[in-house]
C-alpha cells in the first residue's frame, strides 16, 4: 500500500499544525525531510518516541519541529506513522507536506488514515464511524454517545447476536448435511425462542435510534405564531443574544432567522419565522409562505400564543395548519395578565407551556416538554444504539430476515428456507460491523471524513 501524508490539523492559523505520514515508507520519508538535533537519525527512533529537530526540503530549512514516531502495528493506522508538529502557520504546514510528497508520500484521501486503521483491523466499522462522530460532537451528549460507540459497545452487542445466529445455522447444517449421522433434530420451538431473543436484542439497538439521533444531531425546530406574540423574543431568549429583531410592529420578522441553540441537554436547530396571518403586503406574504414551509419541514413546531389576548382566527388557522406535527403550545407573556382561553388550547395540544420570553420564565418547562415529546430520558444518553442510517438499515434488514425465519419455523419447519433467511440476517450484521462489506460501501463511509483523519 502507498505511503500517505496530509495536514491533520484545520486549514487555519493556530499554535501548532500536524503533518501525518503513514505507510511502509513513512520512516524513510520523515528521514528525508526531518533532521533531529544532536545527531540522532529518524531510522533509529523507536516507536512512541519523539525528537526535536528541523524540517527541511534539501538545503531549504522550513521550520523547527517535533517528530513523533509510531512503529507498526502500534499506531492509529496500524502502519509505521510519523507525525511532524510544526508552527501552526498556513504556509509552513503545507510546505512540509509538499516536501513529504516529494520524498515518497502521496496525498491522503478524506478519512484514509482511519480507513487504513479499519482495513488493518485496528477498528471495526462502527468504531471508525464513531471517530467521525467524536470529531463532529458539539456537546456532552454527542461526545458520550460517540465514545461509547468507539469503545465497541454496538459492535459487541451485534457480535453476540451474530454468534447466536451462527450457532443456529451450524446446528441446522449439521443436522441437514449429515442425515445418516445420529445428530438429534433441534426442536423447532427451541429455535423459535432463540430467534425471538435475537430479534429483541437487535430491536433494542434501533428502538431508541430517534431519541439518540435527536441528541446527536439536534431537532429542526420552527417557532411559529401570529404576529406580535413574542416569537422573536423567545428565539433571542433561547439563543442568548439579540439575533432576531423584536418590535411591537406586526410583520417585523419577514425572513427565516436560524440559529443552533442548546436547551439543557438538547440541541435545537431553531428557525424564527414571520408571523402567520392574513395580509395584503406582498413581501410579508412571501415571508408567511416561507414560515409555513419551515413549519412543514420542521421536526418540532413551537406554536407561540399571546397569553395577554384572547385567541384569534389567525391562531386557529395556525393550529389547523400544524395539526399533524409534533407540537408544543407556548403561551407567552406570563408576566402580564392572562386572558387567553387556555382550555381551548388543551383540545389541540398535549404539551402546553407558560413562559415569559421577555424575562426567561418557563424555559425549563419548555425543555421538559421537548424531552417528553422525543422520549428523552437520562438513560437515552447511555443506551447502546445504532449511530447512523447505515447501521440502522443493516439492523432492520437483519430483523426482517429473523422475522421471516420465525415465520418459517412456526409454519413449515423447512430448514433449507430457514437457512437462507438466517444467512441473510447474518450477512446484514457482518456488513454492519464491516467484516463483510463491499469496497463501495467502505469508500462511501470514509468519504464523509475529513482529509488528515
Ligand atoms: P413576534 O412578532 O412574534 O416575533 O414578536 P416579538 O418578539 O417581536 O415581540 C412583540 C412584542 O411583544 C414586543 O414589543 C415584545 O417586547 C413583546 N413581548 C415579547 N415577549 C414578551 C413577554 O414575555 N412579556 C411581555 N410583557 N412582552 C413581550
Ligand atoms: Mg418576529
């Protein structure tokens, strides 16, 4: 395999930049472009040691650097790897990379270091995906879930199911392939019970997929309501800054204003929208159309009402337009006298929260309401679950094959047919862990990584 090199730190000015080189010729390449001070040679350096020295390209001195050497197989990729830490200038790191490319390395593709770690058996595919999740984690919950995945929690659970399936498969094979031997027939009811157990175990991996995804990716949330109910004030209150313009003039917000905010443990990808009502103003009308589309596409709609006024026809039209969505009714302006008919709202909303967006009252109740809607509990953070669509689809495929297997064993006891469907289930699980997978799927997984990882 070729020797690859890339700048592993962001393409920005910083304290330090790291150039990573991995492959058979990594040591030779580093030897050609790095000279340790004090007469050491790179070739003599043991794994897990570093040296202070100078990076150069022939006679041209580039920068004072630290070289760290990892010897195969004790490195991230499993290959010989050298990491050169230089000053974090935009040019310096690129210049050292160019020298590495001149002396034996080729440019690494996106995710290629991790791909090699996978191909060399350092990680299974779920762990490799976890590396990407760790990099993109924006908060505690995401990081905790990704760490769990990286430690192999999903892999271990899937592996167990796969072993149980293999046991059934080999039992059937022994019995059907050697009919003359005295191998006892496996009781169909025993197989059925075992398959149900495997099914439950697999299902537990996708049951909390949605709440896990919400914790990882956040909820696309639209704040909607008629003009002047306090949508923008709520938006600003949640985002902690004066991002959206607030006035007492109806029709102030016309465009969608977006911000990613944290509400306790949950990330909301929040959109503030134009007040929805009947209007003859063409520009405002466009804003209202966009508001309606934003609500349609959102995973969560926060419908804001003014506690200070009775419900209006515009309020009821809005309620009608969002009746199929996951919704929370927010009755705003709790700091003022309440005249709204909140009992009428109870007919339409399961979650009703009273807030004052102006002084921040009731925001905790809003957080609880969001958690209830998405069934997020303290356990959601630690439950072992499929981490992405790819993993979820593999598990769903395995479950549907196991279900077919249960059907076959119940109705016909046709072991050949059972063999085929359980083998399909096994294949789906092997694909999930990456033990049996096509090159194109591997390429697809790693193409989502960044260069240098
Ligand atoms: P939007 O049209 O729904 O975006 O409403 P705004 O956020 O622009 O607010 C409309 C008016 O209501 C402004 O004058 C706000 O100061 C006022 N307002 C918003 N939230 C509250 C609140 O919780 N209490 C009180 N008393 N006034 C509020
Ligand atoms: Mg507004």
